[in-house]
């Protein structure tokens, strides 16, 4: 070993350029580092399908006025009850909740629908892989964080509280918190105000066009969580496959 001028050259038969010689080009994604973060909830912090699929099927079945009404409600909300899969354009996926209610109120008993949905989704809520790691790391360095979801504020508090994540957030807002839902910019502008920074210093993190469009309209930088890395035809500042991939840009 001592006679070999470059013993390390033989360790790898091909040089692992990305891993070893990474000079953090990703740091250049933002010209100034965002100082605060606003998160969407479903599909961004929570794993959407395990949290909602069984709960929605159970809520439709428990509250439909007839089997035909259950079928129509499932179609309107965008879920295939035989597979538990959401359709790509599912209204339930992007919300807001009041739009879902308007389409289904003649098909479902809405109070029982909401009760079963709340009970089952709270019990089934699961974090998206990488979400807890990101939240804990940002909290550790004092980055202020908010949640703005098109779900209700109460449901967001229940689910995040059940997972032990609520304390990470300065504020939690829903479509019903008084500033409307996404893609309108108003709830995000208010979230930034509560975080104590201008929108231009915030990063909006989400998984749908509603999130990215609302963030851009509010004057924020935007990050799209997309498991396959596709930008979905949107114009986010950055696309990541998992929430914790943002850590390098924020700390
Ligand atoms: Mg979402």
C-alpha cells in the first residue's frame, strides 16, 4: 500500500462521480435560501392512498342512500371502489372539500359520510416516506413551518396530531380557516404572514397543480413532490421525488 502512489484509484473500477465528487450544484436551485416553508398535507406530508382510500370507500358505503348512489358518488369523487385506487383527475384528491360535498350531497348523508371519513382517515393516516425526516431536520434548525390544506383545519390537526407532528407547525390552515382554498393565493399569503416572513422568502411544497399554482400566485418559490420525478406539466422551482430531498436546499 505504501508504495502505491494512488491506492484509492483501485477501489472503484469506475469512478463514482455523483456520490464522491458532488459539489452541491443543487444549492443553486434557489438564488436565496427560503427562510420558511408552507406544506400541503395530502400527498406531501401524508401518504395519500393509505390515509384516504379505505376511509373514503367505507364512508361512501356507510352514507349512500342506495347502492346506485354509492356508485355515482364514487365516480364523482374519483375512486374505484373495486381496487381502492383514485383516478388521476380525482376531485377528492385536489378538493376543496366543499366542492366534493356539492357534488355528492344528493347521493350521501353528508353528516355520516364526514363522521366515517374522519374516524377512518385519522386511524389510517401515514406519513409519506421522507416527510418526518424533513420536518424534524427543519425544526431542529428553527425553520418556521405551516400547513395549508384544502382539507378542513380540524381534520389536518387531528391527523398531524395523531402522528405526533403538530408541534412542528407555527400554524395549520384548511379551506375553512377564513382565507379560501388553493389554487387561490390568499391562504398562502396569510400563512406567510403568520410565519413572520414575506411570501418571497417562503417555499410552498405540494404535490398537485393547485399547490404549485397557488404558490406562484402568492409570490413564493415552489417545490413539487412527484414520485416519478415528472413535473406534471407545471412550473415549479424544483421537482423532488421525496420530501427529504429538499433538505439540502433548505439547511
Ligand atoms: Mg396534496
